[in-house]
């Protein structure tokens, strides 16, 4: 039996972000999604070819926000996703159009119904002026959450991600490294001031809270800073303070794709969980 959700992180970091999500409820034909277009068309289409996924088979592209590391400028010159809709919150549509993506390709993640086998819901996250977008994708009783480029995890955001089986969440910086770095003070304040990025400790605390509501099966840490973080620091933190979850945690990198992550088998979605699912 095929897992309902499969995730492959192609790259995650300040130089480019992209992931493939394949959905296959009840052994139907798979539906392929992409989260963020931060890689060049050559790199991303090459990665799809390795997976034997053709661009016209992509059903939707979810954009968290329009920063260059999440929306590469090369897509304005090459757009092979003839059947895909770009799903983004309305707050980001103008910036996405300015990056060269045709408005006719876009759907408002907050309003439009999406005729996919998955349920997709968006949630506004605090990041710089226009914010970022978290996504919750569910199919056949299985759900995953995606949260990157956010300055803090509010109570409402924790509730939005409650009950997911897999959580992909930013763990951008080590606070001590950030404070003692040579970066200018204004940049440190931007990153650490609640509208920038999540620290390692903040990410772990969010994961523990969500796990406490219902057990997570998979955790992927995203967007590690190349200057103010390291995999060793992250793993030491988790092994010390969350050893029960450290074995289920993976760290995405900028240069190496993670293997496919298969997200659980279907399980009954109770009433409280269904409150967080999009009604599409």
C-alpha cells in the first residue's frame, strides 16, 4: 500500500528552497505538488526528471512568500508547469507577479477552492513586512505541516499545526552564535525580533508542544543558517532536551536533498482534527 503523503526536500537554506510533495490517497494515481520555487529552473526540473516526474504532471505550486530564495528569478523566463496553479496568499500575489509569474496561474490560498485529492490550508506567519505562509496538507486521514521563515510560533499557529503526522519547520539559528556574530545589530534584531526567523530552541519548543497534543511521526528541520547554526548544534540540543524525538528528526540542508519521507498510513480523523482541515 502506498503511503498517502511522500515528501522530498530538495534544498533548504538562504540560497534556495524547494520540496516535492506527492499525494496518493487510497492507491489512486499520485498528485504532485511543489513547495517553493527557490531553485533555478534547471536544477528543479533536473530533480523532477530524476524522480520521473514531468513538469506538466505538477498539479500545484505552493509559495510561502516571494523572497528570492523561495521564488527564483529564472521562472519568469521559463515556466514549464502548464497544468499547475500557484497557490499563495493574496498578500503575496503582487510580489509573485513582479517576479514574472503570470496572474492567471495564481489562486488565493485563503479563499479559492482547490480541486485536488488533498486538503490544503494556508496560515499567515510573521516574517518581515508581508509575512510568510504556513501550509497544512492532508489526504486520506494523514496530514503534514510546513512552516518556514517565521519570527515566532503563536498559539493560533500551534493550533493550526496540531494533529499533523509530519512537521517541516524552520530551525534557523543558534541564539548564542547569532548574538556573538559579526552581523550588524539591525540584522540581528530583524532575525531575532519576532518577525524574522525561528531559533533552534523556539523550533524545538514548538515541536514539543505540537507533539504533546498528538504524537508526531516525522520532524524535518528547515532553513538552517550557514553562518549562525550547524547540524551538530541542532542534534546536540535535541539529544539533550528532546531525546524521545531526536530519532524521528531529520535536518534539511542547502546542498543535499533528503531521501523521500513516507508519511504514515491513514488513521481516523476525529472532530477536533477536522476543525483544522480546509473544506475543499
